[in-house]
C-alpha cells in the first residue's frame, strides 16, 4: 500500500503517541530537496574501498576528532554514519517535516516488566530517541552526529543539581569542585580571531 508523506507522518505519530493528529499538523511538508550549492562530503557506499587503515563509527564530536587525527597521521580513514548529510536549507523547518525525520528504537517496556523491542520511524532520520530500561537518550543521526541537534551549546549547571545523590560526594559536598574544569572550558571558547583561522 502506497503512503503519502502526510499519511506516514500521521500513522507514525499515532503509533508512538497514541494521539489523534489533526490533518493541519502535516500541512507544511517540504518539497523534495533542491540540488545543494554546497559540495557533498559523503560518498555512496559502492565507492568505498575494500579496506581502510581505520574505520570510525559515527561522525559526532568524538568520532570527528578521532577521524581527523588518524587522517593527519597519514592513515586511510572511513567514517561510517547511519544518518544523512544535510546542509543549510535541507533541515526540517516545520513539525510535519520533523516528524518524518524521527526514529524511535529500543525498549518500550516498563522497568522490570516485559521488554518490548520497538523500532519505528525513519531509520536514517535526523532525530533518534533510543529507549532503555530506566534511561532514554536523544541523539542525532547525520553527518555531524548529535552536534546537528545541540550546535555545541552547553549551559552552566545549576548548583542544586550537583547536590543530588546521583553525584559522588567529592562533587556533591564541595560546591566549587568543578570550577577548575569550567574555567578550562571557558578558556577554550573561540574568539572571533580563532573562528576566522583556516
């Protein structure tokens, strides 16, 4: 049975949330992407070599650093990413488009109850919610990993959060324990001059 993007988005939302979605929620679906004015970094799978010195799985912050260091050391590097390469103008810009880029996987059961292995949505979608027993994680799939979602933004922690029992006593009982770490991070923030270097 053929589905329109609108019906797929509505079916997915109904399946995941159990809520009826008004038809107007999906009236903003984008046209197919136009040819990008940016050069593509990714390559089709058939163009891969049969072997590499290093294979990096993922393309987020950590993977990007690892791949860069290995390439600068003269290694032949392959970076594998489940998501797609997107450039400005190709990201979802309304709820309907975002719903079509959503993927949910993992355990949909309750703690201690029967595990329900759930897999729905676009497997290579930009937004990926991984459900776990007692813990979930929201990640980004695409060339750039979760940085595509959080843009490397982080906020200072609320001191009250560090007093929760989940933290070790070295942090919980000493409010300034992380100050040296935060000072180091702030010194790493780029300046305009650093942003223009090649």
